[in-house]
């Protein structure tokens, strides 16, 4: 059930993105891109944003872990840097 909810949420976000960018899609199709190219542009953008956000979040979490350790709090977990 949670996987279904996640899939529906991602689908809704993608449809909203396409709805907001209708004008951009029309311009891209006018200059000669086919629907496959336009879709690949959106997928590439999503992959790049996901990688950047994931990397920044990972770095922020490691920093937070070290700050908590500086205050002497025992978290009962260790960071994994492999």
C-alpha cells in the first residue's frame, strides 16, 4: 500500500510539472523536438536534481551527526562512510 501511495504521489507531481510547463513544451515542439526528446529533457532534469539534493542531504546529515557528537549526546548509531 505505501508503494502505491508513493507511485501516485510521484505521478501527480510529474503531471503538475507538465501542466505548469505547457508553454515550454509547445516551444520545444515548435523548434523540432519530438515528444521523446521532450520527455527525456524532463527525466534528465529530475535525475540531476535528485542527485544534487541527495548529495547535499547526505552531507548535511553527516554534519548534523558530528555536531550532535560535539555536544556529547550518545546517538547509539555510527555514521557509515563506505
